[in-house]
C-alpha cells in the first residue's frame, strides 16, 4: 500500500494561533484523502502553505512562518507535525532547528520532485497572457519553481554530465553564461555549448512525453481541440562579450489544433473554460511524466475558484480515474455546494473537514470541524431541537443537492452575459429540469413525488413562509419534507451514453411484403443506465423514404403526391406511431420489438447497441 499521511498538527503556523500547548489537528484515518471546506480567511491556504513548507524544508533552508500574534507569548516553539503510515515516529518542521527532522528521511525529500501543490494562481500562469504579450511557458515548466524542475534529463549520462534535473541544468547554464569572461571561464563557456545541446535534446524528449497524456486529459474535459506539438525555440549560446546577449531562445509555445485546423493565438481564441481545461491537462500530464516517488501527494488549493461548472466534474473524474489509486489527494474549496458534491462523488475513502472563522476577543482564529454532517443530518438535529426554520433551510439545501446530483451539466446552468454560463440557484427550475431530463431518458418521476414537492416547496422550502415557527402545521410539513428528500434520494442516478446523433439514418426492411423504409433521427439517441437496467432514451424520428414493390413513397399501390410526401417527411413521430402507420398501410400486424428490426450500417441492429 502506498505511503500516506495520517495526521497533521499545526502549532502557531500562520493562521493557526494557539495560546495553550494544544495544536490544531487534522486526522486522516488510515491515510485517507482530504477534502476541506473553508470560509475565506479560515486558514485553508495556511494548510496548503504549511504542508508545502514541510516538504520543502527537507531539501533547503526556509523560514518558518510563525503566527504574528503568537510571537513571544506562547509556551513552546511553533511547529508543523506530520505522521505517516508505516513510520514509527512523527516528522517536524519547526522554529527549533534541532527539532526539524524532515531532512533525515529520503521519502520526504523525494516527494519534492513532483511539484504537486497547485493553486488557481499557479494554474493561471499557464494560460494568462496579455493580448500583445508573447506566450512563453518555458519558465513555468523548467525554472526553479517549475513543474519539471526536478525531472532528470532523459538524454541520460554523457560526457557533459547532464544526468541531472533539467531545471538545475538550466540554472547552471544561466549561471555559466553570466560569468565574466577570463581564460578559465571562457573554457567553461565553450563547454557550456555542449551542455546546452544535451539540454535542448532532453527538453524536446520530455515535451514529447507530455503530449499524449495532455490530449488524454483534454478528452476527459470534453474538449474537441488537441495539442499537436510544443513549439520550442532551443537555448543558444553566443560567444560575445556582452553578458545580456550571450543566451538566446528558451521559449516555449503550444501548437493547438481543432480537427485539422491550427488555432491561431490560442490564448485569445479559446475562452476561459477551455484555457483552464488546457492548463490542468498540461499540469497533470507533466506530473505523470515524473517517475513516482515513494510518497505521492496532490494538493489543490481553491482550484474550483477559477473553474466554471463545465470543468468541475471532469476534474473530479480525472483525479478519480488517473490519480486516486497512487496519490494522496487534498482539495480545499470555499464553495459549500461543490464541497458536498465532491464528498459524495469520491465516496468513503475521504476525510472531510469544515473550517470557520472564530473570534476570540481581539483576534480571529480558525475553527476546524472534522467529519461534518450532511445537510439532512443537520436538518434532523435542528428538527429535534424544535428549530424548524433551520431544519427547513437544511432540507432545502439537501433537495437542491439531490436534484443537482441527478441532473446533467446542461440542466444545472443557464446562459449568462458574454456568452458564458451560470449555475441555476432557483430550486423549482432545477426540479423542472430534472422532470424534463428523466422524461427524455424514458423514465417517469412518480406523480405523487412531483405533486408533494411542489406543495411543500412553497411552504417549508421558502425561508419566509412561516412566522409561527413552533406551530403543529409547520412541524407536520417538515416531517413531510423529510419523506420527500428520502424519495428524491431514491431516484436513480442516470448515466447516459450517446449512440446516435440527430440526423443519423437507420433502415427497416420487411422482405415478406417487399417493403423498405429509411428513418432519420430528429433527436440524439442515448443509452440510459439506471444502475439496474439499460434502455433507450425517448427519441423522435422522421420517415424520410419508403418504398414497396420498388415504388418510392408507395401508398395504396401508387406513389404519393409530392406535396404529401413533403408533409410526411417533416413530421416528427415516435417509433410506435411510425410502425403503426406502416402496419396500417400494409394491412399487417404491428411490430412491437422496434429495435431488433431497425438496421444500423450493414448488419447491426439498434438493439445490438444495448
């Protein structure tokens, strides 16, 4: 089993102020992943910075960021303490140099090789360039803080000694090129030419490794463009006296294509959502390129802040499919709804924490709540305490959560200004979208659930609906809402897979009656999986051609009039209506197993897709 963190203690590091000897503790039982919700200013970023500093302290001397208020007023020195699986002692990064022991353990040092602490600010650097600014992501990958700084040159050992990390090699090249010219340094400068050649080859090989995974991850984000190549302008050393003119090149851009067409100025052409998907794909592809150390961590700090709704679920899917097995993942967010969505999406192998800002006399400090209750659990607690408005508020949150969980992305957003989108917050609109979605999937939401929801939505779920908060009527309504949320939770979560598109054609043949027909889809056709059964979604069709006895548009032994043909072709009908019409015109029995009799391509039937 991969090594994992099991506990983190913060004592007077940044936001974590304590006047006693007690530290702030986050438990990750059995090395679980960690999901953190926190208000702004509650200390989420202090956890991000603290763990990052903890690992960094194993390879370099860094300053401990002591809480400002605590200086000179606490019983012991500030520290960060981390416990791991399969380790019989904790590890410290402390104000006391003799207590810091991160440098003694190779697996802590090796964890730094993967630059896996990502905030939205870091992500923005990969794609945000001003309109007239040259796009260049070279430093983001290979400078001291670059993602691939520690990636060893894949060229390998050579006479030029290039079997060192690419970032360190680049730093040495900058150092050598900047030295004053004398006999000794001139000889080393000449040797630097050969080192640069190896460096350039290593960079090109490394970038080639990243392309495949970048495009794989772009597919997870449902993007139709792809990365064909990195456009790298190699480093070049000039033998000149002026130091500032000695080193040229070291520039890196992206060559993106939409099908066969190159996207010019992609940073201006692509919208924010696509640029973010691109940046995340490159970032995670770069991480995957680095050989895995013994301990692997990914820490995403408030990354949702820059993601529109179309990118959030794909990000979770990417983490789940490609990183969850080997990495310990920590995610922070200020968005309570997405905290709940993420917690439910990943399931049981996660610890969840809520952080709030607590005021103590003249200062603020974090309040950490471990393993927070769900909305419905909180509603039950308030209901038991006779606080019916609070119970109703959490029941509304639970209803919104359950409805959104069952809706596809398009059902949860509406168009906004500047061709963007925004999340729908109106609960009744969301519920109406759910009914439409289930109907399109050929699944009926129980009528009694629809009716009950609409009745109690206007009373219990309206926060201003009652003044008499302890009336028997209100208590009864709350009890009914608990039943409604339970029934909502029992609705199946549907998975849809598109199998045919609007405009695709399928055929029907009745050899006994010498009859042929061509149908065209008037909607997209999906296979819907409710967890127990698969079925086709509701779909309308057009009968665009038919013939009997080789007579096109046959009707009672003759060809139908042209105007009547046009009217028939334009009509959208269900398969049942179409086959009833065919049976009636042929004076034959109606076929009920439509899908087995509709041909796709040359041999397959529509039913084969199930």
